[in-house]
């Protein structure tokens, strides 16, 4: 299986309000704030995340945050959307790299790797999403949930394709199987650290377990 070059930050961490594109000082500061906020969110959760914590992580004064984001919720909303959008992009890119004739099992194996690599290696954003997605008020999580829905739709099609080709166990409910697999993948963020096994072992073990559980 091919290995993709890690991306350390989401592809779309744009700010809200007065947008800045490219590599301007303002754009770099926005990215630094988003990355800092993602790290704090992944450790402390939505309720426990304070602007002062984000400012300390970003090595800037808390009042300066308001130059870029109008409120704590505005910043968190952008973090969650940027992270969800990046997860979706990463999964699509991983699947697009497969040869056209790749079978459904190969696609699921690739999707497992993409999920774990993004979650455990590439970015704090995905951990922030996994740990806070169900805690957000509607207005804060709406854009992120739309991206997550699209992400889940890809997984739904992967499981459906497996069933349509006779490669899904007949005693399994496809929807339940999908949720169990995604739940297990998400839970890895809670227990894995490098001392408990290298990432490649985690990926290969998970791929084997998922495919053996799904197929006859």
C-alpha cells in the first residue's frame, strides 16, 4: 500500500471574518491560532477550553485573538470545520490514489489507514473533532457536521460496495457495522501513544481485524 506524505495542518484552516490568504503574517497567525486551539480542544474539551489557554499555546496575548476572531465560539467553530474538511480531503485523496480496479476490501483497508494516520499522526484537529463533536452547540458545529456527514457517506458507500459484491458477512447489518468500525477507529485517539506500539503496527493490525470482522 502506498504511503502518503503527511500533512501537518489541515488544508483549509482559513479564518472567519476578515479573510487572509497566502503566506502573509496575518494568515500565519490565524493558522497558529487554529492549531493552538485544536491542541487545547483535544486535551481539555469544549467546556474546558479558554481563550487564555489558546493564547498561551499560540504564544500571544489573549486580547490579540479578537483581532482575528470575534469570540471563543467563532475560533472553535473554525477549528472544527477546518479539521473536518481536512479529514474528508485526506480520505478522498487516499481513495483516489488507488487503482480504478481496486476491490471494496482494498478500499476499506485504505480508508482505515487514512483515518488512523490522520487521527494519530498528522493533526490535532482530528482529535479535537472526535473528542468534541457531540459537545458543540448547533451554531458552533453546523459546518463541521456537514463535512462529517460527507465523510460518513463515503464510509457508507464503502460498506455498501462490500455487501453488493458479496464480501460482507450476511449476518451483519451494514449500518451497524459501519458505526462499530468508525467507533473503534475513533477510540484509538483515547488510548494510543508511541510507547504502546508503532503506528504502522496499529494500522496493519486494525486493517486485518476490520476486514476479518466484515468479510465471510
